[in-house]
C-alpha cells in the first residue's frame, strides 16, 4: 500500500535529520533564542529580500493561523476566507475559539478576488455586524490552485485601499512558488501581503512554519502571543535547525520541485488518458475524477482521499505528492491506472 | 561557558534520534493516528497500569495545560494554583486567554494542601465570584519540591469530596518519580489524580508531553480540543516515536535518574560547604543561596538563573541538571565553588 | 413622520410603567432575588405549564443568546442557524466572541428543517471540524415566518435522536403565538425545545427577555454565566416587575395580538392592491415589494427599513407593527398607498 | 426590617420615572441613536468639560467594565487592580472570560499607588508573563475610600510615563465627588484618566452607566464592542432619558449628597459612641466594627452585609446609604444602637 494521501506521510529530509544529530549536544538557550533560530531568521530575511520583517518559527499551520490572526485583530474584527479556506472548515473553529468570525466567499477555484472581498464589505456596513478586517488566502490553495503575481497585486491593492490586512497561509508555499505556472518569487511577497508563512511541515521538515510579518503595525509583542497560545517551544532549536537547513542552500525549493515534478508525472499521464479534473491545480495536489469502481480498485493498492462526489458514478480523488514521493511509486500508479482505463 | 540554566539546553537523547532516523521513510497516517503513536499510547497505558485511561501526545507544557484545562472547565469555572504555579505566572495568561481565572494560594514550598484549597472554596461562595473547580499541581514543583503519596492521597480525597478536578503538571514528573525522597510510582497516579501529563521535553525528548486522562467524564472529544488549540501535529509520529523510545525499556527513568544524580552531587557539595538553600528540593532543580559577589564570579564561567534576592548581599540561584548534564561539568562547578568559599 | 421601522420605537405599555411607579420605593434585594422577580418566575412557570423549568430574566436578545449558548456548549461545539438567523449576521459576532462557530444553512423561509441540519452534521464528521451541537431557531423568524407545531415536533425529534440542543430565540414569540396561522401554545414549548426565551423588549416592556431552560442538563450554575457576561442587573426588580405585569393577566398576548392585527390590516390592504411580498409572514413583520419610486415617496412620510433589492426597479421594504402601533397610523399609511397605486 | 444593604434597594428617583412616563409614546430610533441619548451625551460632555470625549450608555457595572477593558486591551495584555477591586473578585471572572488576566496589588485602603503598580511592572519583565497594560481603579473604592486629586495626578502621570491605560470604575462616582473630603470635580477627570464611567444604577437610576472615553486611541469602533457583548439596548432611550434627567440640572449630585449626608449621620453617631471602623470611608459606605452579639440584635430589625470577621468576638458590617435612604430610618438605627451600647 503506497500513500498519496498527503505530503506529511514521511519524516524529514535526511539532511535535516543529519543537522539535528550534529548539533544535538550543543547547549543553547530555550524558547527560540538559540543560535540556530537566530541564524535561520537571518537567512529567511535574506531570502524574502527584506531585513525589516519579523520572522517567528511555530510548529504547525493551525497554530500559526490562530496565533497570527488573533494577534492581528481586535475583538469585533473578522477574517474573510474563500469557501475552501483551511481556517473556515478544517481547523475545528480555531479562529472562532479566539473570538473572531470567519466570513466565507464562495469561489470555485479556491482564490479570493477583490470583487469577492468587496461584496463582503458591502454586506457588513455597521456595528450590528462584525467588521471584516483580515483577508485570508492560501498559496497554493487547498485545492491546488496558485495565485499569479497580478492577482496578488490587485488583491493587495484593494486591501490597502480598504484598510484590510492581507494574510497568506503558506502551508504549501514551496509547491506554489515552484509551480510551472508560477510567476512569483519569495522576495515579491513582502510587497504584496502584510504577513505570510512559509510551510516547513509539508515540505520536508519534521514540523515547523516560519511566519513573516511585513507590516510594521502587526509586529509588536508577537512573542507574547506565541507563548500564550502554547506556540513557543522550549527547544526552539528544533525549528531553527530545520529552517536553517531548508534555506541554507536551495533545499526548500529542491524539495518542492521534486513534489511538483511527481505531481506533474501523474497529471500528464491522466491527461493523456483523457481523465477529467475537478479543478486546475498546477501544484503538488491534483484532483482527478474517476468512476467509483476504479476508485475501489485503486484503494486496494493506494491510499488517498476521496475528495468529492461528482455524480452518481463518478468522484474526484486527491493525490498529493511530496519531497519523499518515489518516482517508481508514481510510475507504478500510472501502470496500475493503465490496466483499468 | 557551561549551562545549568535549564533541562532543555540540548537536543534529544541519541536513542531517540536514532529511532527518528530509522523510521524516517516509513509512510504513516497523520495527526497522531500513526502506528508509532498508537504503540506509544499502549505502552504508556501499560506503564500507568490502566488500560481505561486516554492518552494524548502534545508538544509542550503550556500547550498541554491550556488545552486540557480549557477542555475540562465550563466558562465560569476557575483553576486553583500554588502561588509558584507555572500556569499562574509563567505562561503569559494562557489559561485566562481561554476564559478562565487562576486563583492563587500562597505556599512556601510550592505544594497545595487541602487547607489551602479549602480556604479558596470558602472565599468563593456564590455566583458573583468564579466557581473554583480544578486544582492544578506540579510534580516536581516549580521550585523543585515533590509530593509524597500521602499528601496526594489527602489532596485527592479532598478534591473528590468537593467535586474538584485534580490535575497534575508533570513537566518534570520523571525527576519527581526518581527522587531519593519519592514514594510514588507512575502507576499510582491514575488512582490519585484525574489527569496528569508525563513531560518529555525536559527529560530527553526533542519535544512532547503525554497527557493521561483518568476520569471518564473528562475524556470526551479531547482530540477536537487539541486540533482547535493548534496542538495536533500533522506529523504526529514525531511525538509517537519519541514516547515509544522513552517507555520501550526504562529510558524515561534512566534519564531522570541521571539528572537527579547530577543535582545530588551539586547538593551534596553545597551542603558540605555549609551553603544554605532557598527551599528543600530533592529533584533536578536546586536553589543555593550565595553572596552576590560569588554569583558574579560564577557567571563568568556558568550560565544559570538568578532566582530571587534574599537580602542586600545574598541571592538564590537556580541550578538545573538534565539527562545531558556531564558529570565532569558538575565536578568542575564544584571545584570552581571551592576556590571561592 | 410615523415609524414602522421596528417594534421597539416606543417605551413600555402604560400598565408596566404604572407598576414600576407603584413599587418604586419598596426595598428589595438585588440581582434578581427580589419578590417581583420571584413572582414573575412562578407565573412564567405556570404559563409554560411546567414547574421544573428554570427561568432567568435578562435584558436583551443578543445578551440572552450569547449567555445561553456559551453556557450550553463546550469549546469545540458549534451552533447551527438558518442563513437569516439573528446570531449569524446581526449580533456582531457575539457567539464567536464566546468561542463558538455558527454554521449556516441556506433557507428561503427562515426556518430550519431536519434535512438542513442533517446536511450540516454530515459535513462535519470528525475532529478537524467543529462539532455541531446546538440548533438555533427563531419564532417568529427574522423574516416574519412562524413554526407550526408539526415542524417543531419533527425538528425536535431529529435533535433528540442526534443529541443536539434545540434552542428557540423568542424575541418575537408573542407575535408568533398570536398569529392567525399559529397552532402552538406557550405550554407546548417545554416539550418541543430544550430552551427558549420569551421576548419582552419587542412586546411592550422597556427591556427584558425571559429565558426558560427546560432540559435538566443545561440548568446548572446559570446565574454564574449571567453575572460573568454582565447580564445580571443590580436592580433585577426592573425586569421582574415588567414580566409580572406581562403575565399577571393576559397583557403579553393582548399586546402581541394588537401588533398582529395592525400588521394584518396592512397585509390585507396590500393584497387587495395586488402587491407582492418577499416572503410569507403571518406575524408582525411584513415585506411588501414596491417600485423604488413609490418607496421614495413613502419615505417622505414614513420611516421603515428598505430590506432587499428585488430587481433594478423593485425592492422589498420591512413594515413592523407593535403593541403601540396606532390604528389611525395604519389607516393613514393605507390611504397614502392608495394615492400612488 | 429596613435595609442598609446596598444603594440599589429601591427603584429610581421619581423625577426619572416621570420623564419615562412623559416620553413614553414618542417614537424614537433604537440602539442609542434616539434624541434622548444624544442629548444626554451632549450634556455629559458639557459636564465633564470636554467636547472631544466619546460617551456611551451601558446597563451595569460588570457589563461596562468587561466591554471597555476587552475593547482596550490586546490579547496578551492584563489589567492591574487593587486586591479589593470589583473586577478582581466580584464579577465572576468577567474580565478573564474575555481573555485577560487581572493582576492584584495588596492595599489596605482600596487605592492603587504608583509604587504598587511599579512593583507589578517589575514582576512582569518579558513574554513569558502577561503584559500589564491597564490600571483599574474605583472611585469611591469598594471599601468607601476616595481618591484625592493629587493621588490621581501622580498615578495618572506614572501611567502615562509607562504607557499604561488608567481606567476608573465610577459605580459610586457621585458619592466620591460629593464627599466632604473630595477635592475633585467631574471636569477634572478627562485630564487625569483615560476612561471612566459615571454610575447611574447606584445613584438614582433604574439602571445605567455612562462610559466616558477620553484618550483618542481607545475610541474607535466602541459601538461594535457594545453590540458584541450584549450591551446595546434596543430601547436605548431608557438609558438616555435617565442620564438626561440626572444631568439636566443637578440631580446626580443632589442624590449623591443625600446619600453621603445619611452616611455622615450614621458615622457621626458611631464615632460619638466610640465605635471603631474597619477603614476610613468618607462616602456612602461605612464599615463599623461591632461585637457579634450586637450584630445579631441589629439583624433582627435591619438588613446589611456582615463584611469581615475582625477577631473572635468582633466583626465589621457594611452600612450603605443611598438617594432613597430615609432620614428617619437613619435616626431609628441610631436610637436602636444606643439601646445596646
């Protein structure tokens, strides 16, 4: 049984484990004040092209989202999310648990647009309703689509004009930035969004997300929020070492490129086999539509999520590749498919 | 510069890292549903002597405390803590951030007694005040003292009579259970308290605390609370593998014993040198009182916390040992001390 | 300018003010422990036909909703509401501010059905999502529709089978129960729902809502929640006296009947004039659809809410009547209409 | 049985009820946008001597405290209160329920000083602890003492230097300002504190507190917070009419002076009878110390709180007078006392 279920099925890239081993007995200060974390933060600032951003290392996506969003908002302010947004339906109400409503915008491709956000603003004119304040986007999105530079520019411009905070969930930012269709660079982001995070967990780390706060007014006292939300590790070095390895050379991007290449092989084979897709997803998640009978066959040998019923006979499944996906496993899956189509 | 600052200055015990390496490329389910976590949970149930407890693995102490306490209490209910309690003054209001007051009981030795808790109950008779509901204790305490079995029996009995939840923070439970003065065993705990956690971070793990919920009424839906508070790792295996190693043989206790032995060497040498202590602490934290001039000298070669001013000329410092503390470093510290006393 | 804007434009029914005057200098205990409140609670228990319910008097609808719902739910649990529900879009995220998500079900007529709730349950299968637990309904609804007894029976049955709490917002319960189409009685409610409130503010009181908790497991410590949320008046007598007057004889129902009769006169005249309505609303709120030009004319003499754009030329308006609406004002409005149609 | 239990035993001053009667059938907008509220706000701005403050009318003290403090603070920030402070021990954790810790300063006379606040700041140096941000004081205090102008100047200066918010709970501000020992005027307050409220409930209104926000940075969007916390009455006129009456002429001060004069009569008689007091309280609450046997006798004819055990034989009681306290009742109490002393 091989798993295409997600991009966190394996441990960490061996280079990361090696770095953990080598540094293991060095004594360091706790709570993210160790030398590895400080160096990782410097590296990340360099890679995003701005020394004036603040960078913090946290352990997971839900934790990063809830800590950041609750730090950025006042009690009556709300977040806006695409209807597919992770904070909306897949984090057990973590944002609401910090007191804030998440407003949904229906969108087919998982991406928010100025028009969608504008409609929310118009529907919330006064103090009898929450005040929409933070726009939450994911790149790549929960359904594998990615934002183009021009789209982000327009959305960011709209947010600035309307005094909204633009926050990007980058759980799969590596895959987005390494997509064939991508025209963004990591160092474009501080100009385009107010805060974002660079996902480590889904791109080769044991755990870890690097939050980058670009807008000055959002920076103050962030470490207090981390501590209060249980997001400050005693052995912060565990995060620092990993992000240092990911960004020391090009490992972060190499791993994402591998994941994308594996997804690309699958996509290509499916296209050739005339398979339809639920959505256009040029990243490491793809959503082919199969007959239910075929899905049942595939499930005997492969592990994956059945994503959505399409009609009585067809459903889409989600195939996710990662830094650890083996080329022979992809080839095997393609061979398997050919038997049935 | 050698550090006696805390018990989380180094990485993890090599056996744990080795286990991470060996399992690295095995594919597993996420979110704590992997085989390693399931096996670790079984092992822990076995070690605590009860198959009917629920066990959950979280990443750190503040996170475990806030997730458990907010899951256990209704909105108007409060926790009671010794004035030295970690949740009271060292977790950035994490419990209050989930909506609950923490009531303080002054106590010199860091330990709560039925009398102390009773006084709080008497001071909170009606609905104009919070309703005290959960008694928070730490073992070992924040100042190194430990609970004896008889003390826990009395406190637990009082809690049951008064319908209070007794919760034990076990960030340093290993050191407590391996103390020379200890008469508790891990498998005594489910009879004595309603929930407790077994600290991994401060006893040889990279990170990780194992929460054990003993009382049936506290168990329901706990994984929802973990997810909501950002306490559920995508790669839950990282915690499972570590706790499996800690409890597979006797590693958890071996490491704590080493830490205690190192503290014992320091304690013994200080006693012989007629040094006074701030408090009686038979575990891996000791608090000798030194002249400020001596502290200044020691700080040139050693890293530690200056804990409390005792008078104009004297202060207590905190020396913490761990699984990783080197015997020669302890000997060196003792030699250094002898030069000055 | 006469207002049909809402049912809280005037003060209180004169009989209520008279009772306030007459009792004014009697000394009473505070915080709802006065004789008037105790008597009002007894009266309400009698009227709802059950002595085993708990009754609490609060000041307004949002306050009652947030205090009750946050008392009833655990942190990971969510409320389900019709898309028109007051808690969803018109209470500034009051429920979310207590930590709970509100899940929306699209429905044209403002009423939830078992099917709608079932779909939400099916969409929330595991701990990565909130756990739907409380079903929030309003009667009459925010768009003037009312629940029939059979509908409530089915919904209540579904809730019991699925271990859900059924909570009814009765801000306009008087108008619902006095509707021509109604087949419910006040004393049917404890069998049908787990908790509900009887609205005073919109039916002749200066302020005040009487929360009735029917299900035993929801009763404990409710006064703590009231105090904590700022919902316990020092001079609780102010609420007790009013509810005593409303239920001493038949005042509560007399006032609602008047409001409905006034709405009925408007509805009848509009039907005769072939005006269309946005929705079927047999209570004290009606939503006729007018040409925008006519609305502009009416706004010169009458105050009301423009509810919703219907198409380029037409919009619906909301006309609300109350205990204080004057028959001659209604006649005047009808005359005015006739001029333009 | 006559009650000296509190200053909210009766209804409202007759002039206030009269105003409610006379305005009863005037149609007004809801939610505090009525003409009475707008006029009351203008009057209050005039009386506090500043047109640039924001004024909001809320229903009670706990509600005002929790709405204001949660609006003013970010999640990691805490309030500082005297150990006698109402928010600390008598509001069922209302502030903690909004997420914020309340830090206590022991003080005998109920009043905070710069030294007391400074000690809290020094004890909270970093992100492992909450960040003290708001200083909560009451005037008069919960034990009847009052702040002198010079004391407030020093405390306010300290707060400004340390970037702290100074917030005054004025539940009994009338009594404080009308004390014989007072040297403050209502229009001094905007210079001295950042926000305060003027208590109506305990000074002749049915209910109502007028929050005055002086510091610009605290003003934004306050009505959102009111709505979210259930603190915005549909019939806001009920508050507006009352505050208009209280401040139209001198009623607010006349009522407080009466209450103080009644307390003064009691105090004077007690002093002559050589009775000791628990604390110096030149306002409408006094705390004489009596033998327990005398207290038992008094309880047969009078209602009051037994405040605190002083020793085995003596306790202090709390006597509270109000706008409604009758001179003959005070004389009767004094006569009764004489019988026993």
